[in-house]
């Protein structure tokens, strides 16, 4: 089939490339002319392992072409952002999904399939169907007509990990949620072309909730670890030792405390559940608040350590939202480092091997980006904020005599 992928970001572009590699002609659509031009040159605008070579190959073979306009196709895959509305209440904003659906509606024909992949609150796929139905009264819509609908509509979330996107897009299992069972079967046949993992069919609302639940599960588990670390601080316990021991229980697997939860998914998606059922979603809401609060706890402890060592420079190790990636958006490490820079100015050094320069909020603070060897020579205080491999391998003798706050537990010998 001819495929149209709408939204060429972290999910849409790799998905478009993988569909193209499977031999389907793909037209990729993005609102940004710059993104479109970059891809048509065979280049990419995001960082992801092996994505550059794949996009170059499928563009060169004429299988992937980008545009700012939605053109007719047989299968439409929507992978646009679903951020929060700007009301400060963590309300989901599905306007990009609806805008994409309206563009699809304009070119939709009998027999086509529309698949939503964007993380969405429960009910969004049906709302999208209704928006398409309003624009195209000539087409019989699934769930709204008697007998056979003219088009099929489904919700099929991804569950890929940044840094492993291509691998996980191919090998992860997938939930395939149809508005009707027939819609699910149609979407299933499409995903089978490029997914090697198992594709499990369900209804659209269950698939929407599944995606949210997966990330909320992880958030709650991280919150448990973060809460433990704050309890341990209060009681003068070593949290790493407690977790190591508890995890020897055959049915206990406590995750790793850190400076908070970053990224664009785990810190966002649980709120979509809370928004849909505010009375019931108590643990899920609390986990979000606990993980956000951890940042402030870490900052307070780091400040105290800097104040207790007034003559020393303070090295913040890491800015990324997690280990071994160059993504600094929504990063608790970055928040803590920038707050320390504002407070302690020229005493602060930042080590981030994945950054070429410090983000804008560091401007004028006097803080500097340096490499790890310089930090180990010049800084008497070390605050580890990201568990990058390059930090983990620093041996104890190189850190000897320094005041250290290891927020991620990367140096077990400290315990
Ligand atoms: N973190 C901890 N302690 C831990 C694990 C993680 O503090 O034990 C922190 C990380 O440092 C990071 C944040 O949590 O700041 C999230 O990192 P992550 O690796 O758990 O997840 P993401 O955001 O990179 O990707 C998640 C994944 N979801 C799940 O594992 C349930 C991924 O599979 C999803 O596809 C992705 O969200 C998404 O796009 O929804």
C-alpha cells in the first residue's frame, strides 16, 4: 500500500523509514518546511542510533519522500505530539491529532485505513473518527454505520526506548486497537509487514489506556525508589544498600532512585490517566508529584554539600534526562545543575560529554562546561546527576578526598 506518515519526529520518522524499508512507498508529512527539506536531502533532524543511514537509504531509493501537505494514500499513520494544554492543569491537548485527522479527511477514500500512534487520552481515537465523519458525511464510518464501513480506524501505540528506537520498533510486541474488530484486523495486516514482535488486537480504548498504563507503571515504580531514597536520607540510611538487599527477595525488584523523572513520556502520560479519572487515580497522581518533588530534594542536598565545602569548585556530572543519550529536554539533571549555577556561579562546572555547549539558562551564571578529566583535577565537590557510562568507570582512587553526592548510585564503592 501507499503509506502517509503524519508527524516526522522521534516516532514518526523512524516509523516512516522502517515502513519504507519494508518496501511500501511512504510520503512523510511535517508542518516544518525545514524538517521536510532535511529529510528530502537524505538527512535527519533528530539523533537516533542508525537512523541517519536508514533514512538516507530509503530516500535515495525513492521510497521515502517528505512534504508539508497530506496527499492521498491507502494507509495514514498519525504520529504527532500530544502535549499539555497551557492551562497549568496537565490537561491533554489533542489539537494536533485533530488537525492531522482533518487533513487526512480531505483526501480519504473508500478502503483506506487511518491509524493513530500518538500517546492519547482514552477516547481520542473515537473523537478523531467523529472529526473525520463530520468532514466526510459521504463515507460510512466504523462504529457509526450499519453494515460495512468505508474506512477503518485504529489506535496502535509504540513503546520504543530512545536510543533503541529502530531495534524496538521492529522487535517489540504491539497493541493494535480497532474501533471495531474488523478495523483491528486491517491494522494488524499492515503492522505485520514490518513488525517482528507479536501484534495483539484489542479495541481502541483499551489500546489507548495500555500505552498510558505502561508509562504510569514505570513512573509509580520509580517514585517508590525515589521516596525510599528520601526516607533513607531522613533516617541516615544508605538507600543503595537497602535496595540491594531487598532486591535479593525473589519477588522484589526496586528500581533506581535518581534526581527525578525526565523525558517526554513518563513525566507526561500518567497525567492523562489522572485527567480522565481524577478521583480514582490517586497513586498515579502521587507518583508524579513525588518524582517531580525529588528534583527539589536533590537540589537542597547538593546546595548543602556546596555550602559545606566553600573553597571548592562543584562539578555537576551530566545534563541529559537519562544515561548515554544527548537529549536534554525535560531533564531533572539540567534543572539541578542550572539551579546550582544560579546559586554558586563561577564555582560550578558541568561535565556533559553529549553537549557541545551549555544550554541557554546557564548564560551569565559563570558556570562552565568542562571535560571529566579537568573536573577530577579541579573540583572538590562532585554531584552525579546522570548515570552515563563514562562516569561509571571512574575508579575510586580518582575520586579520593572529594565531597561526593551520588544521586544515581553510580559508584557502589561509596555505599
Ligand atoms: N529513571 C530513574 N530510575 C529508574 C529508571 C528510570 O530515575 O530506575 C528515570 C530516567 O533517568 C529518566 C526517566 O526515569 O529520567 C525515564 O526514563 P526511562 O528509561 O524509564 O524511559 P523513557 O522515558 O526513555 O521511555 C519510556 C519507556 N516506557 C517504559 O519503559 C514503560 C518506553 O518504552 C516508551 O516507549 C517511552 O517512555 C514512550 O515514548 O512512551
